[in-house]
C-alpha cells in the first residue's frame, strides 16, 4: 500500500491527507453549497424576507415606540395609564414592555429602516424553523417550499413591526420542539422551553399559546395511545408526565414579569372582550370574500385534501392540534399564523407521501443530477448574487418610502398644525390615530383613545364609535368630557355634523384629517 503524499503547509505544518482527497472534498462542499436545491431554500427565505419588509402602517406601532422610549428614559415600567385624558391613572398591563424597549433601542440607533429589517428577520426566522420541519418530512424542496410559501402567504396580513411577531417566532420554536418530541425524534431538551417562556411572557401576551400547545401535546399523546394502542401505556405516560411537569414550571414562570400574577387573567380578558371582537379587524373572523384571506382558504383546503389522499394516516394527536388551531384561526384573524405553523409540516409530509406514490410524481424522489458541475456552479452563484441584490434593493426601496407612507396613512400635517398652533385640550381623535398622536404629541397632549382597547374597556370604545358615527346622542360625550378640539377623518359623520354646527370652527383640513375647535 502506497504511503500518502505529505504536503508541506507554511513550512512547518504537515498533513497526512492526500492532495486529491482535499481537492475533491472542497469541490464537493462547494457543489453542495451552491446546489440547485440549496439555492431554492435561499430563494424561499429571501422571498419571505422581502414580503415581510414593508413600510410601517400598524397604528399601534407608535404607542409601542413611545412606551419603549418612556421605559428607556425613566428606567421604570408604567402600571397605570399615562397617555390618555379619559383613563389617566387607570390600570394598564404593559405586557409587551420588553418588546417595546427593544423596538425603541433599535429605533434610536438604526431608525425605521433598522426596525423594518430586524422584524423581517424575526418573521423569516420563524418560517425558517417551520421549513426545517417541512424539509425533514418531505424529500424535495419543491414540496417543502410550496407548503412554506402557502403558509407564509396565509399569514402575511398579520406581519409587521409589532410585538406580535415575537409570538410568531416563539410559537414556531414551541411547535417544532413539541412536534419532534411527540414523534419520538431526537430533539433538544424540552426544558429549553422554560427560559423561552420567561422571555415570551415579557414580550407579548401570546405566551398563553405556549401553554396551550403543551396542553394539546399532552392530550395528543394520550389520544394516540387511546385510539391506536401502539405503545405501552407506561411509556406514553412517562413522556406525557415530562410534559406535565414542563407545563407546571411554565405556568409558574408566568409570574416572572413586572405585572406578576396579574398576567394569568389578562389574556382571557382580551379574548372575551366584546369590543375587541366586534370592532377591531384582526380580532374578527377571517372574511373569505377578501383577497387577503384567499391563501388561508387554500391552505386549509390543501392541508385537509392531501391528508385524505395520502397513504399515511395522521395521528389523532396531530389532528387534535390541527383542529384546535384551525378553530382559533377561524374565530380570529390574529390566530391564522399559529394554524399555519401547525399546518405547513403536515401539508408537506402528506403531499410528499401522495406525490411519490403516484407514477407522475416519482421524479421528485430522484437525486439531483450532477452533470455540468462547473456551469451549474457559475449559474447558481450568479442567481444567488442576483437574488441577494434584488432583496437588498427591495428593502432599500421600502425604507425610503416610509416617510411618504406615514404622511398617507396618518395625520402628519394635522399634527404639525397642532404642534405649531396649540389648539386647546382635551382633544377627541380617531381610534386608529391615537398611537400616532401619542408618539408625536406626548407629553404635551393626551389622547381621547388609542389602540389599547384593554385600557379603555368596552364602554368607552363604543362611546367613541357613537360619536364618530354621528349617533343621536353624539354631542353628549363631547360635552361630558369637555372636549375642545376634534381631530377626525374628513369623510366621517362627525366631521359633517361639526361643519354644520355653529359651536365649532374648522381650523385645518387636508386629505387625511380635519380639525375643529370649540368656539
């Protein structure tokens, strides 16, 4: 047997590996890295990143940013309202305080562009984790990518620079780990979910979903044993018991936040709030007449269809998780993302099983051809660069549009007028503009109402709507609260009524807003 050729490196370092082996291994690594399938994955993630990178339009973004600034500058977390004239001093559960500090810290250093990019990365990371599950269950990136992009399209209406995106990321991690645990796959310890829960509970009230996912996984394991009887009960109980203890510890961890035990009841209060469910769009059930929910409809139909066509039957526990999240999504548009995270891996798994069982779909299982390696590398490297450059260009375009978007979506010129002319307080304002007024006017002005519906309660939200819509008693709340300035949209009923009322004087109007002051 021939001795391997020794290669001298840097005059003093030697290696016993043959030169041909080193060269071949490096070539294989480069081929793998720039393979068509790897490029597809990059394209999928770049697509999600670009779709997520949109101008900031969420009306609640502004009061989140101001709250983060307040906490950052005062080094204290408010527990009573500081922004409104009607509810000043009343209870305010600042459950998103850590997200708000993060948002303001990024804004201080990187501005709106930094926030758009970082939250796009959070959204992309959530779907990258989901894609890993899809890739493990489906043998081809076409199938995994279809499930991924369909799920992303279904959830896009809730994307944005908002604390809820952290719940999307944490839910993706929870679902991935719990699914792998229930499938008996090798997985990181489920106890990593405890520190994640502590972080979650300080960033968004969606932490309650994490507890629900653990409960559903426990119920799913027991349901699998009850209906399938494939495993010994002792083994099933051992695994369910570990999850039960995890649930106990996670429930206890909820207290580790500035609001302490008050956060146990808060999620239930918001879920059962009459005004939130009736008047806030994303809390309503999805309207399948709208274009934005067509991807959700397709995701639901595709998932249940391929499960019916697949040779492999889903476990009862999987159906329980899917049905529970589907019910939540149909009840409220805010929950669509969580259904998608559960549905995507099931769609990929059963679509793969069905496709490869058909003669016309067997080509998907064939290995990637390795012919014309050099040409493929050059082509894929070029495409990689093009996609990267296109993504960067798209994000830069979005960031440069932020100022124009702000002027189109919010009363920027009207606020400039208020800052210059100082009309008298207190003011009445549109619900969706309250957050923007807080960002621009606090502490000089306090708002009538803003997106913190939990602070105002059902009665005040309904009172605001009665005034805006010009109901028979519209004057009464304005008089009772001593309102001296009204900032409204030009086309609402209230604006028409005030134009005809001699007791009010119009002092400003543009396409976005009109301002009246009491004579």
